[in-house]
C-alpha cells in the first residue's frame, strides 16, 4: 500500500465521488478556543466517506467478476456505499445487515436497489450466511476495511485534506478521524504521509469501544469486550483490521475515546455552527476537538457520516440544542 | 449593474466567501422524478448567502467611511453577514433587528460582536431608530438588497452556479431561488445572463407573501398585505426592491409560491437526503422543486440559508421525518 494506489483510486473516483468541503466557522472556533476545520464527508455521495472505498473497490474488480455482482457485510454506511456504486455499474448487490441497524440505513440500502439480508446479531452467523450466498451466486465479497482498494479509496479523502489544509494556511496539526476498523484512518494517514507530513492522524472512538486506541498503546491488536451499547453504530468494530493496524501503528498519534453524550453535543454544535447533519459515529472527532482539547493548535476533524435516524437527531437537539 | 461588477465582487470575496458545493443525491432525484442540484448556501460563512453581499458592500466602501462603522436593518441573515464582515474588517456594526427575530439569529449577530438594537415590529419605527443612530455616529447604512455592491456580491453565487452546472452536465434548466427583496435572485440572474443564458432564474416565495410573483405578473411592484404569519422569516419583505425589480422583470421566469408546510417537508428531505440543515426561508426553492414540479427537466435549487432555531427544525423532523 502506498500513495500511488491512492492516486490511482482518485483517478477512478473522478466525476463520481465529491470533493467535500473543508468547513470552518468563526463561532465554532470561538467555542473551541482554536481554529477547527471540518472535512464534511457527510456531504459525500450516500452520506458518508464509505462511498469512496466502495466505488474504488468495485471499479478495481476485473470486469467479469464485477458483472457477477458483489456482497458486503455492514451495519449501514458501507452497505449504502456498495449498494450505490453497484447500481452505478448496473450490477447486483447483496448486503448482509444486522436487524438492529438504523432503520434509515436499511431503507436507503434497499432504495439503492440492493438485496438486503437481515440477520440477528446475537444468534445469527453473519459469515456463514454471507459465504453461502457468495458461493451460490459467484458474488465478490467487498470487505469494509481489510481490502487495499477500499483503503486506497478512503485515502482519497486524505489527498483532499492535504490540498485544502494548505489552502487554509494550516501548519502542523492533528487530523482527528472517527475510527472503526481503521480503513479511513489508515487511508488518510498514508495520503498525508506523502502529501502533508506535518499533519498527523489520531483515531477517535466511542468510549468503551476503543480497541484501536488500546491496540496502539499495546502495540498489538486488542479486542472490545462487547459489540453493542453505543449509539455510534458506524464505528463499533471488534478489533483493528489486519491490513489497517500496521499502517495505523506506523503513522498515527494516540487514539482518543469520547462518551456517547459528547457525540450528541457535537451533533448539536455541527447543526448550529456548520449547518450539517452528522450521525453519532460521524461526530466523535468533532466531539474530541470541542470537548477533549489538548492544545491551542489548529485542528482538522473528519465528519465521516450523516446517516442518522430523525429520533436520534431530535434527541441530540432537545438535549443540547440551546441557542446560546 | 452588469457582469463586470459581479466579477469585481468575486475578486474582493476570494479567500473570504466559500465556493459552496452543488449537491446532488440519487435518492432525492428518485423522489423528485428528475435530477435536482442543490446549491448549498447554508454552508456559506455565517450560514447564508448574505455574507457574500455584506462582505462585497463593506469591501467596496471608501476606507474612511468604513472605519466609522456600519449599520444594517435585518431580521437575521443580513444581520449576521454584516456583523461577521464588520468583525473581519475590525470595524463596529450596529444591527437594528425586530424583537421577534429568531433567537438564534439575534444570538449569532451578537456573537460576531455587533451591537444589536431591538425594536417592536408593530409599534417601533425602524427607519427612525436607524437614521438617528447612523447620523449620531456617522455609520454607513448597508441596505439588504437595494445596494449595487450587495447585488453584485450575491451574484457571485450565480458565477459559481454557471460553472458547476456546466461541470454537472446540466443543459436548459430553471434555477429556483428563495426570494425576499430580490437581491439574490437578481444577482444570480445577472451572472447567468452573461455566463449561462440557458439557465433561467425563478423566484420562490412563501404563499401569502408572494409580492415578487405578483409584481412580475402585473409588471409593476405589488405589496404584501401583511408582514407576519409565515415561518419563512428570512424572505418576508413588503415589496420588491427598486434596484432589483427591473432586473427580475427583465430576466426571471414566473414566480412560485409555496405553503409553509412544504418548506418544512423540504427541510426534512434535505436532512435525510443531503445531510444539510435548512431554515424554512432557505428551503422554499427545494420545496418547489420537490412538491410543485412542472417538468421533468433538470432543476437547480438554491438552498439559501440554514440558521434555524432547533425547535422549528425538530418540529419539521417530527412531522415529516419518517424514514421511508
């Protein structure tokens, strides 16, 4: 994995993925006591960065394999990314999703034309269901992060950050990235290593599900004790990826863990100050920048997704949506 | 007023105003039965297009006059635009606002450092208050739309639309624009006349406050019967501007009026499909595109602002925020 692979992915994504804006707001800076730049991946096609990796992986498949169709496991954002990219290629997609995934994510995945197969997270065997389907129909499995073309696709977000940060006059800075399996964090870290080595990725996770932070301290992969109990469904994963962890270990700064409640506070801040819609898992990096500040330095934050059920969003606003 | 003045404004705004993205979403297109492109001015500095005109006007003032400070009348978005631009120039700003303006807009205007003077819309004489203050302190009045530099500033949004529409492969199309006094509509119309004459502006107003639509039919300015009773506070104005109306008359297609309830529906659609936050007045053009469709042609919509109190937004989601 290197920068060439990310540049190649960027060429395949041109005209498909959006170059999302790097937002900034004077009143947000004031609250934070430093300049905060927000890479708004919630404005990406399908509402999260996952479209980048999905389109990158599908476009890299040999044509014959691609035409047989694809399969993915996902609680929602990878599902939508794969389903949307599959529709663009005119191929079929089967997405295996847990029955307790957010209703909006299931509905959207279906709306993109994918066949959604639900399973029970506590009793069902996701891998068995997927393997059987893939074997029967000759589908290609598109893993959510342990796939070099997916990592390269997410890395295109890092290419944009490098260029936009230069334009905004950002010097040395941390780049806080919501982190599940580490596809986005590792892709961005690789891009910044080549294009903006003064910017350092720091993965941000939900408190109690900080396998990456603990793995970075230990130097070897650690596992979360459980897989449910956070509202940050997009970034709850059991353990860092096999391909992603070595990259994270080599390039990233220490991880940060934020409580769910702070993700809700960040959703309200993004609503008022940036006029963007974030989901809890997409808001943890902003939460870290606003509420777990360690320095006065400029900071870049990736707002990785905005596919949120309206009840969760309304709850965030009613709890933390005071005007002043 | 011509394109040169808009190009000059664009040069003064470079590095200050954002080039906002032209968003598009497959699932939104599906709902609408045609391609919808959304110019997301809610992502503009201060949360609305008004910053463009305010910064344009302040930067065009002679330095001596500018340093004495500025004054503006506004229910909120022009207020924030002028207050923010004034702070950037390090000058003082006095903003005369109705006491029933949205709390968020009053709070933000103060947060940018402006002195806010509230008046009672039913009993107070806004002009008298403003004139006295301006005379006493030598402040320059920055009108919200009847000012050529303001119109030129709003026109920079049209320059971006022309370029972005070409890139997106849009041919002949209507450009639906939320319309109060007509500064944004006339500025965009002038820019498109020069740069993309196949794109035609159509002003969109709240039902019952469609003075511009009626004026366009009559050929002479008409006045609204009342000034309260719509949730679209940003675009309730008594009558078209003296400078803007001749431009609107020469260049725009027929106006469209949408009920408040449809603005709320559009807020919910923008939340789910575009992950942006719109205020009611900023959502009327999207409402027209989604709910008052007249053709299958591509359509461009300006989402002009996103400064909305959380209670209004929660109300829109609880009424129209179903997932499917």
